């Protein structure tokens, strides 16, 4: 059985785009991809290696729960700097 790998995102990444059903806009909570052994569409990198199709888990406030979207459905993305932790003094 193919594995779907998931890693949390520890920086703030705001994305927006459109899926087959509707549009989305929100903060990325995690990234996901299938293992190398999985069958399915692959993208080629510039050096010729096979790369898995990336998915983003997006928290869109207009949706009842976070949604998985494919990387190809993104129309924009913007990283925000991580704010330094407040100093306790």
C-alpha cells in the first residue's frame, strides 16, 4: 500500500488558488507527497530525477475543515517572516 508522507510547516505560508470545485485562500499547515515507489504522475526536475506531486494542507477560514490541494492549483504563495518570541524580562 502506498504511503502518503506528511510534514508540518513551521513557517507562515499564505496560499491561494482554485481547485476543481471552488477557490481557496489560507495558511498552509502541512505538506504531503506519496513515496517514490508509488505509481502515478510525476514531475521531472531539471537534473532528470523523478519528483513526487506535492500537496498542501490549507486552513481556509471559509471552509469547515482544512483541505488538501495540489501544488498545480496554487495561483500565488507568500512566505511571512516568523516573529521573534517575546522576551521575558
